[in-house]
C-alpha cells in the first residue's frame, strides 16, 4: 500500500475531536457570558469584597473567552481539514505543519506547559486519550477520566490540563484493523512487530524502534513520506513533539500506552536530527 493510500484513510478521524471541541467552545462561551453578566450586576462599588469578586469574574470571563475561541479554532481545523478524505502526501505534509502550528497556538493560549501523557482506553475510558498538563512539574492525573472529559480544572487535586484524542488514534485503529487484532496489553515487542506496516506497507516511516531499559522506554522515529514536513515542524515548532505530536509519532505513542496498559509520559524529546528520540516513563 502506498503512502498516499494510508494518508487518505487516516484523516477522517478529526470529526469526533472536532465535535467535542465545538461543544467545549460553546460551553466556554456560555460560561464567559454568565461570568460577564454576574460582573456587570455588581457594577461600581467601593466595597473591597465586591471589588475582588468583580475582578475574579472578569478574569474568569477572559479565560473562558480564550478557551472558547481556541476550541472553536481547533474544531474548525478538525472538521474541515482533518476530515478531508482525498488528500495526497504533498497536501498531507502541509496539513501536518498546519496542525503543528495550531497545536502550538492551542497550548500557548491555554498556558499548557507540560509534556504529553498518553492514557490507555480502559475502564470508564473507551478509547485512548492524551493529557497536556498545565505544569511541567510532577503530574497527577485526574481521579476519574471519561470520554467526555476535555478540560480538567484540577478540582480533585490533580494537575489541571487538557485531555484530547491523540492525533494518531485513528491510524492506530486502522493498523489494528489491518492486522485483524487488538493491541491492548500485547507488550512492546509485539507492538513493534504489529506496527511494521508503518514502514513496509504504508511507507509513512523510514524506521522506528521501541526499546525498554532500566524502567524507561525509548522510542526512535524517522519519517519517510513526510520527512520534509517533519523537518519543518522540528525546526519551527519543536515543542509540539513533546506535547501534541504529529499523527505518525502520536500513533506509536498511543500504541505504547495501549500495549502496556499504562499511562505513558513523555519525559524528553531529542528532535535536533532526522531521527526523533522520545524518552518515556510510566506514571
């Protein structure tokens, strides 16, 4: 199968993410309107308590507006661009770079500084997710993660952050369909064998390798069909590799979480060269 064929089949996966982000954006805008209404009802006052409440509501309004606009922006990208079903590798490379730019704007707009944590779909969570924490310090996941949780404010003592569908989730599902088997809890060696079609069949990857050593997992990835796009992303937007990585790397990272049944955190990424090296750990 040529690279063009696989790229045509993996792009429709943005629909679900687009719908979720649109709903989130709508909720955030409604919350902003409510906060603005409450602030306006206070009006002018010399009472210090009312002044503090007015300032708090104003800050909430501004935050909700940023969240809402960011969600609508990413929703439009997911529904219009990622849902295109007849693209070729050239336009796929352009989309890959555009997605990285939008991801960088999304994380910057929400002040998300942390590295991605990939979460396997099990229990109340039906499919794989990734969390982008607000902080780069020690990350604590929410006590309960469900399919409808998108923004976690950290009310349960967890680290605040965004919880999204990995961009490579559909590619991972497509690989499972092609191999006619699920990848849940199969282990890293088996996963690497099952994903060889990313190289030999689809031509997306030039090479990739997963290695576990001393409690750490090392993933090395080098693109083939989209190597120029990968180079542009690495040079212009290097932080996207550790946060919202492109769909090829995201596919393997989500696969590692699924194959181990563990939450997998990106510790660091060396993307100064053609071969990108992810250092991962179980959290």
